[in-house]
C-alpha cells in the first residue's frame, strides 16, 4: 500500500518510527532520573537515535525485493568484451537482448569472449 492509497489521518505530522523514538525517550528519562548529567544524556540519546535510524533505513533497503527482469525482447545492459582470433579485433558489447548473448561474428568466425565468467 503506497502513501497515496492510505487514508489521511487527522493531526498532520507523525513520526516515521515511533518505536525508536519511544525507546530513546524512555532511555533519556531513565538516565535523567538516575542522576546523569543532562548534556551528556541528551548527546548520547541523539547519537543512539541516529544510529538506530540509520540501521532501520539500511535494513529497509535490503528488505526490498530485486526488481523483475525486463520483458523478453527489451535490451539489457551488459559489459562483455569479445576478441577475434584471426585479426585481433576487440569489441565491447554494452546492450544485448539477454544476459548471455551469442558471440558476434568477425572474419567469418565467432569471436572469443574475453570477459571473465565471474564478471557476468
């Protein structure tokens, strides 16, 4: 469900991660009650909030699925280098109809793939 599909809630702004905010506030209050210096507590709470927020964003980025491959017939980006064994001509293929395209022909013969298999 995208943000356009969600009904608007009254009250306007709301935090993106209320659990993180709540944990930081609870820790902040607990440290102040325990008698720690307020400046140190505020700096530590800010650092903890930043670390947790960045961590949640990184995990969210890894949780997204890999996009579907383009439909058959559309060109895909590749970076494959071929070489003609007869004359030494080298060709770099940058777009192809699939990830493993047929080798081009030169001097009436198929060219040899020079790109390591690991780089495909």
